[in-house]
C-alpha cells in the first residue's frame, strides 16, 4: 500500500498523544518511544531523524543554556528571596499575586521567546505559592498562558509571529500598528477570566505578610558578576541578531551558561557535575522526540495533505477562510507545536491564494520582497493568531508549556494533561473568540 508510511506516521503520532493524555506513561518516554518506532519501521532513517532534531538545534541549545543559568543561582537562594518580596508587595493577597504574574510576564515576553521567559521566571513561583500556602501549579499554568499570549504583542515576541510576519514582509512598526492589539486583547481576556479560573487563589489572603520569614541570600559574592552575566545575556537576546555580525539567542544562552558555570566553579558554590545532573534532561529529550514525530508527518505528506484539504474548503471567501483558519489552526496548534505547523502552512497558504487567482505567482519566490495584496492578508493574520493562541489549549501545545511541566516536576509536583486541559480549554476558546472578533472588525469589516 503506497500510503502506508503516512498511515503509520499518523498512527504513531496519535498513539503518543493518547499515551500522554491517558497519563499511563511519562511524556518523555511516550515521545521517545514514538520517535524510535518511526526509525525502526524505516519511515525515517536514523540520519533523517537526527536531521530533523538538528533543524531545531537552536531551540534545544537555548533551553539548555537558560536551564543551566537558572540552576547555577539556586544555591544563592535568590529565587526564594525575590519570591518573598513579591508576596510582601502583593500584601499577601492572592488576586494581587495573580495580577503581578501577568504584569511581570507580559512585557518580558514581548521581547523574549516565551519558553525562555518561563525558564527565567518560573523558579520564583513555587516559593511564592509556599508563602501563601497555595498550590503553585495553577500559578505556573497562568504564567504559561500569559507568556504564550504576550508573544503576539510584537513581531519578535514568538517564533510563529516572526515566521508569518517575515512571509508577508510586514515591518516591526507595521506589526505594532496592525496586529499588536490582538495580543493585548488576548492578555485582557486572561485578566477577565482570572477570578473564574483561579477562585481559590484569587480569594487567598495571608494575614500578616510582613511577618514572613526573612530569607537570607547565600553566596553574595556571586550576585554582582552573575547579575552582569544575566543582564548581558538578556540584552543580547534582544539586540544580538541586529548586530553587524549577528549572534543567535542560542549562542548567547550557551555562552551565558558557560560563564555561569565558570563563576560557580571558581566561587566553589557548587560543582559542575551537580549542576548538570539537575538540568531537566527529560524535557530536552521530549522536545527532540517531538521534532522527529513532526518530521515523520512532514516527510510522509500528512501535514501537507491536511493543509491542502483546508485550502480547498476555503474557496475565495476571505472572511470565511480567515475565521476557519483561526479556529482550525488554533485546534491543530493545541496538538502540534506551532512552529512546524506555521512553517508548513505558510507556503501552502501562498500556493492556495495563487491557485484561486487572488495573488501573483511572484509571491511563491522565497526571495519575494514586495507586498502581498491587502485583501488576502487577513488569512495570514488569522493563521498567526490561531497558531499562537492554540498553544494554550493543551500541555503539549507550546514549548513553554513543556518547560513549565518540567519545572513543576523538579519542585515535587506534576502538571497532568487533564489539569492543564481544565484551564487551557476555556482560556483558548475565549481567546480565539475575542481575537476572532478583532480580526473580523479590524481586517474584514473596515478594511
């Protein structure tokens, strides 16, 4: 049977996610088992599997570097100290703590990748929750929702927004003027939902926050040089690729991690083997496995076929197509990481608008630098919104979700698929509806 590789790749992919949803095995084991089955069945060769991993080497390197940097500073107790200060500033009120997480995460995620932000901020969450005697898992999930949504505020806030923006040749300033409001609406939707999503935490109140135990910072000599390293890393995350000789975020993260290891080694605060032992290797291996599983779907034509069917359904109705894309891509993105999904959808969507006569074949040229017809742009905008917001739907919908799950596990709790789903479904549905209304009003009714 000619299409058996596509059937096998789809079956393995669905089976892996069924195992994750059922929680019958650890998500890393499920992902790795699925990836190895693709190789054993010769759907992918080992070299091809490694090639699909290598295509995402920058993501893996970025995560590894930030994980090491965060771990290096654990002996200083700086995270516990900052968490206590935040609780005091919130006056021990749960609702202020929830609003504070939104306020802190939003501006950072507008300029840094969402998973990176979660890795930097999430270590503050467990000690904050401990001070208020509440479960830290919902707080981590909230941080993930905000991180994923805030990526829509700027062109560089999320890889999916950048990929789509680059495909339609939109400038940073044009993005701010046309599309950032959609990200702001997504954040506002979360704010409105806070009391209903987290009622226990919203009502939590610590009677005497000023009486919290005073956390004493350890190894103070590390803080100044360590702070300089972290500050430089954050600065170059933003400007590195704009330099005459561009420096990728992955390179910056690995350099920062190496300097932090050097600092820890010479200050004798911790040993390098101890630090590396505590890196969340299971999360990194899961990401590698997902890249291979997506590679199997890509090689066998499953993603292209599904996207092609969607293009046939759209016809020439841009308004209907935009709304269908928003919700369909949003649903797909809750199951498939948005980066490979967007990478597959962009050329197919371009081919579709050319085929139905809405654009010139010139836009298919990878080096095309002109402007796409304004009437077809809502299709691309809707796809971008759906791909980004759909990541809030399930535990595996976005890289920041997996990072948060790994951090929770390191702190003694597990974010189950069902737990994340309980919060993710209402948030994603409400965000897709509110942002969908924005797309209709802004780009379809008054264009």
